[in-house]
């Protein structure tokens, strides 16, 4: 998988297309919870709540 990813990145770079360097998805829903600190998670939810209010979206629309 990693070899295929590196091959794809090299090809995209040669073609001038954007790609995320050193990014391999973990393949799990909600894996971000293992990466963010509690402070970062609180900030994420605060910004999410602000944006939902700004655009008139219900908070229940997005399930974390």
C-alpha cells in the first residue's frame, strides 16, 4: 500500500497535480480522536458550533 501511494505521489508531482505528502489514511472512521488533544478537540467543537449557528445548521446534522 505504501509503495503504491509513493508511486501515485510521484506520478502526481510529475503531472503538476496536488497531493498530500506523507499522508496515509488510517482507514477508520473517527481516528482523528486519537490524534487531537483534548484542547484541540474542544476548539474544533467550539468552531463547529459557531459555524453551525452562523449558517443556521442544526448541530445534530453532524454526528461526531
